[in-house]
DNA sequence: GGAGTTCGCGAACGGTGTTCCCGAAGTCTA
DNA sequence: TAGACTTCGGGAACACCGTTCGCGAACTCC
């Protein structure tokens, strides 16, 4: 029937019989989060997470089918930290507020934007956020696909902002270095002009940009 | 002065003296592209790319400072395949056209969306695209930051579409499976209603969504 | 022709995800 | 209570990864 593996949240956490497991899925999630917060995403190895729990590396496979599951659990755990305020009646403003909540979580967990962008995952907590977004869109016309599209793009746009702001700060710096070089050669007048502006990029207003994007998307 | 490494395009390709290198940066880029097109991103290992060239694995480090450089070269090479048509005068329509060009390239190279999203990189070819976008925005008010923001978001939005459509098709399927489960429980009426729509998501219109986003962003 | 420099790359190091296997520990049945 | 049964924990091993080291060969320049 299904040629893809079931998501971890559809698989039973522990067996009913036999020796009971000493650790739980939330405990493992917490350990992975701690490792990632401390050392970044690529410190999240099976052995490191196991060491955080004080266990052997192979034991994790009793709780999780591989590293991918670990990352999925982390994403959804983070989604649980998104603040969901009651709707005010203005869909755009309320969606921007959700975006701010997402951004705040991504600021706390600098590894999150990358995961949100490359492996969009829906777990229990993310479903709660999705449900909230659907509530904000209740009075708005549009089919199921377009509503899901709003949700996906809200996530992606905020993650893009957060990634450039906090997660990979040296990458924009590298791009800027190359841009400066191109500007110096003078072969691209528009780029030269771009970098001769008054202030050297005074931190663009993400909130305003997100509001404009959502306004357009809901028009 | 700079605490980040220079991008590869600012480093000289080959030394002026000594034994001349037998291969070139474009050759290595082409080999990496071939490996990635054939087997996906995580087949792009130093040893695999070297084998594609018929050389030893360690030789690559004469041309590239590490795997990251390889990925940067791949992204920029792909950017060289984006079709840039002359402006028609309608900024939104012209930006959508650029988006279509990006999407077409990402369809050809299924590994590209992930790289575009997680390691935004500016090389010579990408600068050409940026320059084109700046030309489209020439008559439009806005400071340097907002122009770069338009460019970054255009890339990110298209990459998000392409990722969900082609690059990781089993991931949306997994999310859909979990969503169906949540809908079946009935705890989230809005989600249950969402999946009871007429057609089961008849492929959302990316072009229209992108046009709306850009319209809002440029408003 | 000699000095100087770079190139190619085999070998090695430490780390990774994952699988195998088996003794230990618990639950369930008789 | 005794035994059958099932799962759990985790050491060991496998294949692969990115990267560094070092050295002989190849080439340029003086």
C-alpha cells in the first residue's frame, strides 16, 4: 500500500510485552535537543546523543529507526514551543504573529531553520500550529491546497530569515565579500550602485516583509 | 581583517609556478554535477567525485578546500543554467519568469533546492542572475536591503516549491499520512474538514502563488 | 642543469550511521 | 513458583565519510 515508511508518530513507542524500556521517546528527544543546542546540528550523532543519555550508541535504535527520526522528533519538539495567541480577527496580523513565534523559537534553536527548510515535518506539535493557522484562515476563501501552501510558505520564509540572521552568519558574510569584489570590478554597474548606498544594509525589517508577503498571498 | 574564509571564486584557481595541474575547476564541477544528478546529494563524496574523474581521492584538495567548496561550485554552475529573458516592463511578471527559470533548473537537478535553501551562495553565475533581478527592480523604490531581500526570497520560495514537488517526494507523503491519521481521530475538526475537500489537493498553482507573493512584496 | 615549487595520491586517523548478536531483564502463562 | 517468551542494552564490527600527511614525480624558472 504505502511505499514510504510511516512517520515515527504513527509507530508504537514501546512494546507491550518483554523487558520494559528504561528510557522514553521524550527523554531521547530532550537529549538530542540538548546536544544540538550545545554544539549544532552535526554534533547530533547517534553516539553523541547516546552519550548524553549515558547509554551505548546502539541502544538508540530501540527507540528510533535512525538519525532521521531523531531530527523529526527535534523539529516537532521545537514546534511545541511556538506561542499561539488567540486570533484578533485580522488574518494577516495574526499570521505575522505566528511567524514571530516561529522566529523566536528558531532564535533559541539555531539548528532549526535548516531542518525546517530541508525536511518539512508534521508531528503532533506542528499539527497544533497548522490547526491554529487554519483557524486564522477560516473566513478566507481558498481550497485545501492553498491553505497548506500558506502554512508551508510561512514556515519557509521565516526559516529563511532566521537562517541568514543567526544560523549561518558567516555565509552571508562570504557572499558579501564576493559581492564587494564584483562591485569593485565595475563590470556590473547595478551591483556597484547597490553597495554604494547610504547605510550598508541597516538590517531589513522582517516583520514588514512577512506582512507584505502574506497580504499578497491572501489577496 | 576577515574571520571567515574567502569564497572559492576569490581564490586563484592554479599556481603560476611549479608542476601544472592536470585538471581544472570546471572539470571538477562537472564531475560533481554528474555524480549528484545520478545518485543524489549524499553520493557527492570526495572519493566518489574523484572516482568520476579517475583520480585519487586526496587529489581534489588541490582544487578545492573541502566538500563545501564542491557544493558551492555546484550551486553556481546550476545558476548558470537559468534562462534570463529581456525585461518586458512588468516587474512582477518578469520576476515570475526568473522564478520559472529557477524552477526549471531545479527540476533538472533535484539536489539543488536543498543547497539553495541551506547554503545560499553567490558565485559568478548567481551574480548574473542577481544583476538581472536588480535590472527588473530598477524603476522600483526601495533600498539595497529590500532589493536583496526580494532576490533571496525569490530563490527560497521557488526552492521550497521544487523541494516539495521533486526533491523529497516521500516526505510530503509521510506528512500526508500523519495528517490523515489526525483527521481520522477527529480531534482537530479543521484538519478533518481540510482533507474532506472535493479533490485531494489538485496540485497548487505555483506560478500564481509566486506572482501574489511578489506583488505583495513590491507593494 | 640545478633550484624551487606544485601536483598526484596512497595511507592513515578519527568519526559517522547502521547492523549483528547475545546475555540480561523483565512479563506472561501454567 | 518454574519456565517460556519477548524485548532491551550495548559491545563489536562494517563500510564509508572528510580530511591530513608525506613523498616521489613533474614541471617552470633562472
